C-alpha cells in the first residue's frame, strides 16, 4: 500500500499511470467520485502490493533499509542493485509489503434516539471484518444498581455476521454528563455494586456475543481512587467467573500524581493489575471548546503510552484514536462558538469546496488547512489522513501495544480500514 500526497496539477488518472494500476482502483480505495477534484496536499492510498520510495539526498541502501525494517542486501537484491553502490537522488526503490503484527481493534458505536439507525448498522457492517470488538455506548449505571438500557437492536446480529464480539460499555453518565456524585454512590455501596454486576451479566447474556465488560467511569472524585480499584477487583472476580473479560477506559495521564478530577481516581498501576486490558483515551488535545490544534498529536499520545508502560505490560494497552477532526471558526474565543466535528472525508470536501491547500504538521503528525467561508469567516481545520494514522500504527508496533480503540463509528475514513488490513492481523474472539 502506497501513500501518495497530491501535488499541483495531478489527476487520479495520471497518478494511476505512475503506479501502473487502473484509476478506478484509486477511486474505490479512497471513496472518490470520478468528478471529484483532487486537493493539493491530499493523501491518497494507492492499492498496490508493497510500496515505492524515491531516494533523497543523503540516502543510502542501509538508511533506506533501516527506515523500512529491511535487510540492506535484500533491498538491493529486490531492486537489482549492487549492495555497495551509491544511490542517486530520484531513484525509485521497491519496498516489499511490511510484515503484519497481531492487534485487537475496537470501535465504539453510539446510537442516538430510541432506535439504532440503518445507516449506523450499515457502517458497522462495512468495518466489522476489521474489528475485534464492537462497543455499544453506553449502558448507564444507576444509584440503585440498575442499568439504563440502550438501543441495541441489530448490533449483536452485525457483530455475529462480521466475526466481531461485543464490548458492553457501562458508564457513570447521568443526564448526559459523567457524574462524580453517581460514581461515589456506586463505589461506596457493596450492595449496589452486587446488584449492578448481576444486572450487567443478565443484559450481556440476553443480547449475546458479548466477550468483554468495559467500565468507562469518568470524572470520579479523587478520593474515590481506592474505592474504584476495589470495585474493579470485585467486578473482575465476578465477571471472570461468568466467562467475560473486563476492561476499563483511562484518562490520558503522564504521571501517577496528575491532578484534576478527570485523572486522580484513575490508577494506572492498579488497573493494569486488575483488568484484562485498558483503553487509553489518547485524543481530545484539540477539542470543540478549545483552541485549534491536532486532536491527537503524536508526541503527547506517545507520552501517555510511555507512562502507561511503566505501570502495566504492553499487552494490556489499547491506544485510543479519534476518527474525526474539528472545524474551528477564527479567531478562537474562549467560551465562544464550539468547533464542529468533521470526518476525514468531510474535511476533504470542505478543502475542495474552498480551494484550500492541505498542509501537514510533521511534529504533530496531522494534516490541517485554512479557508474562508461564504460569509467571510476564517476557519482552521485539523483532521486525520492516511499519513497521520500510519504514524500511529508505526507507534503501536514500535511500542508493542495490544491494539487500538476508535471513538467513534459514523465518521467515514475509508483509508484507515485499508491501512488496518495492511498493517495488522486483526485478532478475533
């Protein structure tokens, strides 16, 4: 699989000729219409076996081989070169397909309203082959240990059709917000916890196809840290006895002492010891109410994972990843208008409609662009593309983590799923 960045004057047909494939294959891989104009700076995936690399100033067979994890002699042989010869700038080298590694892949699915829309089910069906887990969000725990049931119709059937299993998400959401008071009420009563766990298992058995119970308890008061750990110990013993895995969602911390109600009750070391795996919520540095920036810049993401690795083994860590970006109106005003969430596909449409040029921030490993709308308002868009997601996959493989967890279904990003297939053998349960 090749990632190609569009330059001024290029067309899909011309790019297809350069790579020796039918242009329809490029359109299909990137879900483009024949009438779509390419955007300068847009990243395309080119569905070929392996990829090509054009030699740059200072490159050697050794440095190129090292970059792609290859043996220099093998790279020379594949390209019909003498291992001792110098490379000239512009030489095209063929890079064989990368070796795949095993990974678990999860995506949250959040129905709105009282039913699951057909569009959401179709989205789940289209990506199910690339999933270990499909995670309905969410079952809301109540103060008496009951759970607020969510629309689920059709989701278990899609999971079974595609070989995914369900991750049943249980939250401390109350009236649309994570509630520290609700969390405290549950964590301070073993009787309530017993009822809650019984209700969770009953619902999991009713809907079927559930392999994991996932606790996403957020905004817990800091003094509930050990109470949450104790609840998880009790839950793990009970759920394992019923044949389920148990996992948790963790706020993105870089130290055990990180202050703030989103962080203090999340004990990385204890979770690493108690549960089967965790999902690190490594996104939302750029968020709808904040200033424009990358949603998941790779440096801060790695910082969180590196800290997690000091507290738990790599095979218990799933990296969180956004499937969306944001469109901010400028100038940004604290407390002003919220940015709107956009899918990678919609971001490209906005750039195309406004003749914007896409830039790439190599420090954040994220694409972005500016434009002016029809009312004369300036905008800044940060989003995801093939380059940014491949950078995250490279990070996952370098650090040896368990897998990746996406928030959330409903933001089209076809390139992501092709690159999942290129990089990983998706584990099925």
